C-alpha cells in the first residue's frame, strides 16, 4: 500500500485527479471504476477543469460505477445515476454508451449483477478504481461481514451506513435499505486502486484498513492483499496512523 498524506481536501482531490488524468493520457480508452459520496466530489471538479483546459479527453473512456441504491429510479435525485450525471458526466465528453452504473430497478437482480461483472471482465477489467470509505470501513457498499469472494450483488445496508447517508435524504426513513454493489472480488480484479479519505470521521476506518488485521468486519482491509493500492489522505484521516 502506498500512503500519501496531504494537507487538505483540495490537495487530496488534486492528487487523485492527477492519477486519473495520467491514466487517461497513457491509455485513452482506459476503463475507470468510479465512486460516489462526498469524498470524490473535489476530484471530479479537478478533472472537469482539466477537461475544460483540453488536458484530457474522455471520448474513448469507459466507466463502471461501484454501486447504486436498490429500488431508486435513475431519475431520482438521490440515485447515484443522478449524482454522476450532475457532478461529472454532464461536464465532460464521455460517450453515454460507455457509462455503466448498476440498475437499481432491474427486475432480475441476479442477472443484472452477473451481467455487470461480465461487462467489466469483457472490457479487460478496470484499469483504475476510485474508492471512498465508509465510517465502518465499507468500500462500495460492501458492509462489515462481507464475503471476500463475492462479485456484484445485492447488499443489505448496515445501520451505520443508513444513518450516515441519511444526510442526503429528507429523513432516515427515505434511505433505501438495500443496494447493488460491486463485490470485493470485482474490486480486487482492478489493476490499480486509489482510495481517498478526508476528515476525522474516517481516521478509525483508515487505521484499521492500513494497520489492522485483514478481516471481513473491516471490508477495506482486504486491500492489503492488492499489489497496487494508493491511499490519499488528508491529515485528519491519517490522524491515527502516525504511531
Ligand atoms: C457511500 C458509498 C461509498 C462511499 C462511502 C463514503 O455509502 N456507497 O462508495 O465511499 O459511502 O461516503 P462519503 O464519501 O460521503 O463519506
């Protein structure tokens, strides 16, 4: 694991964007694995600026998002489809046909999940996967007690996750209790992984991910097994690593 500690959120976002940009410059038809949440918003902003300055071109890029809430329409303003279009895709020249996000309204969930994994492997697997981390150490929506061998699947959301994500909804009752998420197996098949975390609230999860034992109770700890992981942290998220 390569750990990079920077002064603040802006620096974290800039470093992550630089990694994605160099991936696209080196391989214009890169397959990107993308994340949602507050953490990568700054990175998307930086990438949009680089695109505006004609430093990067997304025309040949293919993308796969980590997850989507189960039961939400694409058009719902809380869906990850909506988030991605608003915060990233509508501002760059990515080909709509090359965007992939699990369909939270799929009738046959098992088939949706199998097809998603097949599409990823048919694309030659993800070149670089961006990850945030939940306060409970989740990646994507792979919650504690995860099966490390699982591919994309339907997940029951953890209480902590529902509580934490309720900030985006009108009330906690509105937060979906299930989601479709890439599994740990899917994520671990990525060639490179970059995990971002900022703020004190993530310090404990980061400590357990980096220094703790590898166990399903801390899903992100599995990343210790991957041979190309970069973790970019602000000082607060790195706060417990020093000793
Ligand atoms: C969400 C997403 C994750 C994200 C995490 C942290 O529930 N499913 O992909 O990394 O929680 O979110 P945030 O960046 O808002 O702290």
